[in-house]
């Protein structure tokens, strides 16, 4: 299941990309944007979340890009 990824133990043995992975859950593509913003607020160290369709990754939502988008004058209100 790709909903969460295995936590790495960086250090001397971090010799490949798999050892650098952080355990961060993915979000279903149907999750409301306000809920994604709340997830980022609760976990300030997360910089991105995988977007999943039935546990299959279909994209990424990046914290900085999302917050910049929402800060624009034409951004949806009420989040």
C-alpha cells in the first residue's frame, strides 16, 4: 500500500534513495483542499503529499505551491 512510506534511518547506511524516504501518508484525490491545508498545518515538517487514486500515486501537492496558490486574490475563500 502506498498510503504511507517507510521511514528511513539516514546516516552511514543512507547510500540509496530508498534510505532517505520519510513516512508521510498520501491523500486520496477526493480529499478536500481545506483538509490538505489542515494536514500541512498539523505537520509543519511535511513539504509535500502524494495524491493517490486507489493507492496508486497520480501526483504530488507541495506545501509551498499550495499556500502560494491560496494566497492569491482569486483563490477560493473559506479554507
